[in-house]
């Protein structure tokens, strides 16, 4: 409160305007040229006095002053003493289990004639609300890391063409210390999102109890208000760092107020200083961003007298969970059904991988990295492969193949050839050629079945003619035969141009099947 004495006439006017005009404290302060805290304080005295406005109107200045100014003097002495510890209380509140009630009990033990609990909490709340930024007081140290992209973007230019592209800017902020991390990435794809989240944790040197993202696609598959579905990659990232993902609830601004405020500050302290600079790569842009970020994190918080880095080291660093020995390696997840030939179709590379034959027809989970492919059934790993990016290729382990007598009773090269022979001689030869072109016959079964099943739609004669023409061109492809039938080329003598197929190094001769 101002040290300048407020005239008793203004005190009466404060009470009159409040009682008769019902206007806000802000409007009263403006009308009488006094501060809003002064208005609030005198109205508090008035309400506690038990007097009416008529009583006050009839009182002399001396009587009114003795009522209010005497209270003010006593209170001021108490206030000065307690207010000296407000910054200390702010830091203590960030510690697990510490509440205002805890702090008041400690205060009261040393100052038994000081404020009661209600007044103690009131004065601290008034002081807290006067700070430029107050949201951080609501968060415990090490509890939450808030992450989101800025709405505005920064531009990176191609050095040769001069064409610019927009880079996304991720902001991450700890709830208690407000320590901030900022990084530019190429896109909002989950790969870039998770990588930037990963870098944020290593910048902090630990992981919080929870990470709070907005409901963007890189973080959640379903932004349901009550049960948001975290995408499996982001959930896997969280498990690696022993934390949990708690998406901000849709239409609940308070859930993400911390990071939204951080974004506004980033605009001022990072975007603005870099606005006239030109960057030719995301790496170059990040180097400049991180220079400004260090300035920001080392700038004292208003009225806190400590920087974000200092506050982080004092109250938050020690309560973050230790990081694992290595950074997170992005893993992809697929839910697939094992095909009849005991392989799964891995769509990212258009490749096939084997599993033990007993799992044919079962649902499995595929977890993959840039190097490996793992296949799980009911949370048990049943197959592990080195990743092979050969398009339409097969990776088959011998130990996954069935015992000879068990499998051949179901499917076998001889059965495929026999079926083809029943359709036509050319179909039989085509099936043999397809089987010869694979390292293991089982890898060719799907193609063989595709060719054989064409007879159901086009009839045996047409399929046999199509195979004859395909054999003339050494083309052993289901798609080529199917296209020929669809276009009626099996009925004409027009020359057909087929795409050249590479010769497989493991092609088997027809004697293999004898």
C-alpha cells in the first residue's frame, strides 16, 4: 500500500461508491485517483468494523482515522515482517507436500501475535497475484513439463534458389521453475515431435512426472476429452523415460496456460531478436535460437530476483527423474495379421517377414526401428529380423518353417503345380517358374495362389492363354497376368511390353521340385 496518507474524505468516498454505486474497486480507484490496493484495504477495514456508511459519514476525521489508521499501522508492521518471506514461501510451495497451511503453522510458531491463518493466506495471495507471471506457483517441482508448437513459424531458405520453407517451433516449459526449451523442427510429424521432446528432456537433464502436450496428431490418436488415446510411439517414448503423457483437455484453457504464456514470451525474446536474420538450415536456425534461449533462461524473473536457471537448480533439478543411459530410439508400431504363408506384410518397406509357422492367422504387434523388426504375440516376442528395405522381398528364417511332413499336408510346391496343371499346361509351367524365382517356395505361395484364383473369374482357358503369352516374355508376375486378362490382351496377338524383373540370385531350377 502507498505510504502516502489517504484523506478521510476519500475514505468516505471509497465506502460510499462501494455501497451506493456498486462499482468495482478498479473504477473507484480511477475515480478517486488512488491505487486499487488502497481501495481494497479500506473496504476490508470497513467490512470488519461493523459500522454502516451512515455511521462513518457522521464520524469525525479523528475518530475515523483512529479506527482505520490505527489498524493500518499495526497491520503494516505485521505485513512488512511477513512480506519479507513471501519469496521464500513461493519456493517452498513448489516442494512436494508443502501447502500454505504448512507455512502458516511454521510462521505462527515463531510469530504467535502475527496474522491468523486467513489473513496470512490472503496477504500472500494478494502479493502473488501482483506478480507478472503467477501460473508457476500452482505446479510442484518436477511435476509437469508442458509442450506445444508456436502458432507462428520461422523461415529457412534454400541457399541456391532462395525459396523459403517454414520451420515448426516447439516450446517446452517446466511448471515450477519455468525453465524453457525451444527447438525448430522440419514438420509436425510424430518423428520430429518425439525427437524434439527427447532433446528437451536431455536439455533439462531429467524427466518430469508427466508431460502435458496439446491434443495434436503427433501426440494423440483420439483427442477425447476424458480418455485421449496416446499414439503408441509417443507412449513408448514416455515409457523409456519413466514418465506419463497427460494431454491437455480440449476446451480447457487452464490446462495449457503455462505453455501458451511461454509461447508469448518466446515471440518477444527469440522471434523478435532473430526477425531480420536469414537462415539456410534448421541447424543454423537452432544455433541462433539456443543463443537467445540462454539469455532468456538466465534473465531474472520479475520480482523473483532469480533466473529460471537459478530457480531450476534450486528447487527442481534434484527432483526430476534420472535419465536412462541412452537417448530414445524412435520405434514404430503396427497391428497385423500373420498371412497363411506365416509371413507378415510390412507396409513401410513393402517387405515380408517370417514368424514361426504355428502363428499363421494370428494377430501380432510389430515394433520396428531403423535397423530392426520385432514381432510380438500376446506380449511375447516370436520373431526378430534385421530390417530389409528390398521392395516386395521376403526375409525368412529356416527355424520358422514347418516340419516337412506337417506343412506339406496343407500347402506344398507339388500341390501348387498340380493345381496349375488342372487349369492348363501353361499355368503349370508358370507356377513352376514362380516357385523357382524364390529362395524358399513358401515365399512364392501368395503369388501362385493369386494366379491360380484368376481362373475363378476368367476361366481356365483364358488364364492358360495369358500364362502362355507371359511365358513368351519371361514375365512371372501375378499383376502382369491379371492386367493382361483385364485388358483382354490374352485374346490378341499384339506385342506386350512388360517391365523387366531382376533375376533373383537364389533362383532354383525345376529339378528342385522333382
